[in-house]
C-alpha cells in the first residue's frame, strides 16, 4: 500500500473473488477508512485466464451489496478451472501457432516471445479444441489481472498492454491484437478479448457495489491492472537503462529497454510505467541451488570461504570460463556442466578456487549476454538493482558489478508486485497530465549503493563476454548432435 498525506493508493495481488471478499472484509473489520482511497490498481499472476459465461457482464453491473462476490458470481464462468502459468500441456498448440505464423522467431518478432506452453493464447487454443461448447459459451476472456479489475469495476475490464504482451496474441509494437496469431488460436477471439489499453489507463469509476458495501468514495478510480512481473518492475522502480537481478532459487532478470530485439529466448513485454518503452524478462533455473552445490563442494559449505575466494582470485579467472546447468536450463535450453580454459579447450575441472569464480562469473556473463541479445544497452547512469537471498553477499555483488560495468544497488522490497500497483494507482491519477512515473514515485525510499565496478574490470570482461556467447552456442550445438 502506497500512502500520501491525505489519500491512499491501493495495490492488490490475488487470484479469486473469494480472496477479494476475505481481504476487503478483514480491512473493514480492522477499521480501515476506505473513504480516503482515491484510486486503486492491482496485479495478477501472469498467464492465467478466466472465461466469463455469456450474460455475466450484466451480473457484474447489478451486484447486490448485501451479498459476497463469491455468492453473486457462482455460475458465472464457462470454464470452472482456469489454466495458469504451470500448465505445460499445450505443446501441440504451440507447435501449430509457430507453424501457422512462420516459425518460432516470427512469433517472437510479433508477440515478444516464441510460443510458450504456459502463455494464454495456447491455453485458449486447447480449450477451443478440447471443449468447444465451453468456448462457445464464453462471452469474455480475461487475464487474472483484468479479471480482478472487473470485480472492482463492475463490468469487464480491458487487458493492459504489459500483461497482454505475455499471451502470444498481441503485437508488441503496434499494441494491437495480432490477426495472424488470433486466427491460429480460435475463431471470433478478438471479440472475446476486448480492447487493449495502456497500463496507466483509468478504466472508470469503482463499482457502486464497493461504494455501498465498504464505503469507498463514489469518485474512486480504477486504474488498469497488470501482471505480477510488470507490477514488480514498477515496485522496484526501474528507470531507463536499469537492470534488476533477483538472485534466488531461480535467478530472474528484469530489463528496461528502448529498442527491443525479440529472440526465441527470454520475453519482451510492453513497459507498465512508460508507454514508449519495453521490459524484458529472463529466467534462469540454475540459481542459488547451483551456487550452494559449488559452495559445499569447493568451500566446505562455508559462505565465508566462498566469499574469500572471490576476493582473492583474479578478475577474469585467468581466462577460464564455466557454464553450469545442473538442471535443464530455461535460457538457453541446455543441461550439464561445461568448463573451458583460456584457449577454449574443454577441460574436466578447475581448482576449487577457480571453480567458485568460474561459476559466479559464468552466471553473470550469461545474464549480460542474454540481456544484450534482447536489446539491453548500458548507458550513462545505468544501475544494477539486486534483490533475493544472494544479494546480501557483497563479494557476489562485486562480480555482478564488474561483469556489467555498473554500480550495484540493493533493494529490500517485500511484495514488490503489490507495492508497484500502489505506485501505478497513483500514476493513473496524474499520467494524463504528463507526469512521469519517476516523478510520481520520487519520494519513495531509494535503493542502497552496495558496490561499484573494479577499475579496469571492463577491459577484462569485454573479450570474455564475446567468448562466453560463442562457447554457449557451441554447447547448444553439441547438445543437438
């Protein structure tokens, strides 16, 4: 929740109408003053979809404030179990989409990502094929985010550009539904999806249901809801040129970019807080668990020893490079541990000290190589914002700073998606007057400077970045043989 002196701007992150009943009920019982809320927005888990039954829009308009949303909307959905991001059963639909549109790269060129099983368009295609009667009974298809917005708005809410660009259905450059993708998915799909809106758009006023039931003001505005990943970008308050690196069980990279270059790896979404810009998202499965394995093997299970090695071994690891994919990696799709000496000869192993540095440097070399493939550029003022468990280790952050040739700041943001939507609610009130997102959140706490690049590190890592890209491609080619 973001607050100002006399008003509140709410951000919600939830999945169902039952959860909303619970949240608002608890707030009311705790004495929360809903009359001070001027605008609200929210986020929902990306890639989930909701199928409204024909006639339910009128039900939303006529909600009776004496009953819960859960009661009122029973029977309002054509599909009772909504598919979410964990659905990996749509390989057949993904293959069909890529064939119909002109290949994986062509789908990425249009929608920002190649066809992915969890993406909404492919989920819709499966429902149309497997349950045509339920598709026929569907009046509107919402994302989780626009579904939640609909509950506040009292009518079907539009999908925003940023969450819409995670569906394999939207042209991220024209910001319109892509006809070729719609046609390859299901008939009459555009009318079921509705119009797209920019992510700071005011959708309308809050439903009278919430005004009467909870005491919201009649002029409370509903700002477009978005996905949890775009919401997190807002919550972390990225700026142009910034990169956010979450170092957890899996590592995630968020990028703010101006000139995206979609590839078959990673994702390009429309930026949720700056209309002309884009955000990129890259996920890595081999994060902290791989770091812990090497710590246990080479540092006796001690982070102190692990850190000491990073401080005392040479930057660039004497030209040795390691690629560590303990589990099948997401970006790129490869598995195995691959070590190369300074002459690019594959070797069986490094010393314990060399292994530790090779792992950490290799993980961050990969992140920069893949970021630049998607269009990321280091510019004056670029910052790396680090979060997640490993961001507490300054020696790991020093390697991150050296590889990216940029200062690293740490951010301690719990529930960043929800916080970001509080910020976006505030932005929605001022966006049409030309106030930027950065100006809107200028009073929010600043990230803390952790480390700066070691002098001369850029000259060491420039050739290593080129070599890493070449060696990773070599590993991919060998895995296909």
